[in-house]
C-alpha cells in the first residue's frame, strides 16, 4: 500500500517540518504543530480561481507587457458610506482589492460589513457570503438594524469553489466572505481553520479578486494571543489588513490599518457600538480625553498624529515610593523601553531621581501611541506626579526627547497646535522649532529646547 505523504505544519506561523515536535523552531510556539496530508494538487487555490473564471473576459495569463501600456480599468473607489471606514481604507474600496478585517469574536466585524454592504447596495452590486451564521440570522440582524436590504444578495456557503462560482454568476462589485477560517478548498485535505486551508482559501479568493476586479472583504479571527490565525500567511497575500478592536471602553471600537497597498497605515477610524449597530464617532478626541472636573497630578493631554489626522488623548503617570528593592516600571499604550530612556534622561539632564520610585504610565481610552511626540507630555506627567503638582487642564504638550536632553521638533506641529486650539486648549508646551510664529490672541506658548526647562513648567 502506498503511504500518503504528510507534512507537519505549525498552525501559528505556517512553518513546515518533516516530523512532529513540541515547539515550533520558527515562532517558538508550543503544541501548534500538527500533521497534514499533502494534497495531490498543491496549488488547489489556483485551480479554484481558474475553474471559476470562465465567465470573465481577460482572465487568462497576460504575458509580458509594457507598464505604460497596461490597461487600467475601474480604479474609481467605491465609498463605504462610513467616512471613518473610507479613511482607513485610504479613501474607499478599490475594485479588485482584497481587504482582511480582523478582530476578536464579538468585535463587530460581521455587523460592520453587513451595515456597509446594505448601505451601499442601492448603487453597487454586493454579495454577502456567510459561513458562520444562517441566512435567517443575517436577515434578522439586518432587519433589526433597519438596514436597506433591497439590493443585497446573500449566500450561506463554506466552499471557496462554490463561492467563486456564485460570484462568477452574480458578478458583484463587492464580495464579503465571513469568515476565512471556516472556508475550505477542494483538494486540500486538512480541516477548515488549519493553516493550509486558510492559506489556500485566501490565495484562491485573492486570485479571483485580481482577475475579476471584484473587491473582496475577508473576515479573519484573532487568536487568543492577539494574532490573526496564520497571520503571516494572510497578511502578505491581501492588499490591506485592518483590525477592529475594542479598547478599555467597551462601547467604542477602533478600526486600525496595519497594511495598506492603497493608502496610509496607522490610520484609525472610531465607531461606537450601539443597540442599532455601529455608529461613526466624528470627534474621537472627545472620548479619549478625561473630562473630570478636578485636576489631579500626573495627567496631561497630548496630540498624536495617527495617519492623516490629529487625535487628542490623555496621558497619565503615577510615581510612587517603592516599598521593595526593585522598583517597577510599567507603561501601557507607549513603548516600555522609551519610558526607561525618559527616566534616565530626566535623571541625567534634569536632576530628578526616580531610582527608588515605582513608575506607571497609561494612555487613557486604550489608545496605542507609536510616535515619539509623546515624550514631552510623558515627561511632564511624570514630573507632575513626582512633585504632586497638577498641571492646568488647558495645557497640552508634544515633542520628542533625545538622549542628550534636547527637545526635538515633530512632524505636523502646526496642525497639532491648530487642532488642540480648536478643542479648547490654550496653554501649549512645544519644541522650539514647532512653535508658531504668530500667536493668536488667548494662546500661551512655551517653546522648550531642553528637558530641564520642563521642570520649571511644572509647579
Ligand atoms: P458581531 O458583528 O457578530 O461580531 P463578530 O462578527 O466580530 O464576531 O458583533 C457582535 C457583538 O456586537 C455582540 O457582542 C453584540 C454587539 N452588538 C450590539 O451591541 N449592537 C448591535 O446592534 C449588534 C448587531 C451587535
Ligand atoms: Mg461574525
């Protein structure tokens, strides 16, 4: 008897091994390696796309062409009717693009996509394929949310071959596949959700989208450690990868772009989850700022530049005498190493000794700040908590701190100042090179160039 060939695959990163082992050498995960029987047609995905393409012109391999002569068709973006969603996608849905929407169970991925397809269905042909819910459930939800369902076509299907065939017949402009983890491709032996099924399904859908100019949204679940199941595999084959996540406040969801071939990354969109589905939050700064009446030491607002727009958030710091020999340093929402660096710079260049203090910092609302402009406000919040002196509520700060104690300018300084002024802030602590030349009436600007100048501004 001929033994079927098999390979051992890690379900986290997709690495392949000849025999089983407890830990994956590539990603370090334990118990993620399982046996998979090799299929006879290793490129099952390609075969699916080919099988389903018969209804479309121009689907055959095109050979080599001059770049200047390549025909570009249908590049106008389709709006999603959600401004927040459009901005995250880089200005709307690109025909033929593949977008992966990731998120924890219950984040609202199905809700967001159902709302989107229903709202665009008046002018756009859409096909919503669900592999997780029944058609009744989808219809119930659409009715409960009062969505216009007239032009929406739906199907309950888990076979990629059938989905491609359905889409070939329906010829939609937008196809939603919810979710990629329950899909399977003919000719791949392993179970739905396994790395090879997810990869083949995604590859087949991607090829199908590219050749038919149908925009495809794939829903992908996030595993318990926060990565998309088979993250590397999915992320490199799609055009855009966005994650819908809920922060500390369960009412709000942020849509964050991690990869985008058609726009800027770091763009975020903010939604509120209400009893009638997701609603856009047009002024997200308002929810990330603490509206307490009384000011307490250790808190300060800052403007971060996420993607193409400013966002006002509140930073908090707590500096407290450490009871133990090994003081704790913990930062939530900002880089841990940067906190250690800031504490050293404050010690060396401003004479503040934190060696016997526990230090905690936090960004209110569960926002993550990647940029260095949060150095100055963090340092101010640390000093404020350390000295026990509250900073005036109308104060806002931004700027980068260098290792020699200098304060460096950051990008989009003027825009940050303008946005904060619009939101009611009046006292600005900014790097010297970001200070505005003309100061409007009512604005107080402290242009700083060294960290020791921050000391005088607190207390
Ligand atoms: P869902 O879109 O099913 O999540 P996902 O597809 O990402 O797993 O959203 C389910 C959650 O959203 C659920 O916890 C309830 C909440 N929700 C509301 O609060 N209001 C609503 O109108 C809807 C449809 C869902
Ligand atoms: Mg769902």
